[in-house]
C-alpha cells in the first residue's frame, strides 16, 4: 500500500483507539462518568481551554516520542 493509504489506516486506527478509550469509563462506571461530566460542565471556558491545550501538548509529545 502507498504512504497515503498507510496514513489513512493509521488515522483510522488512532480514531478507533480513541473511541475505545473514551467509551471505557461510561461503560464500566456510568455514575462516575456522570459525576465527572457534571464537574467538567462547571469549569470556566479558560479552564476548559487549558485542559484542551494540555491534552494537545501531551498528545503531540507522545506522537513525537512514538515516531522518533
């Protein structure tokens, strides 16, 4: 397969893994997931942006380490 096909396969694999990980907490413990979601809803926009930025930086660091 060509490089573009390999990239799409890798992106689909990453997306599937993200969905599996995102689905674990609501599947295993719905009450804790609801409580976590309720707490997240109370955060300010700035706090949510900081969490999003932190997740982006950590994710990019993991990708850099994995593909180095």
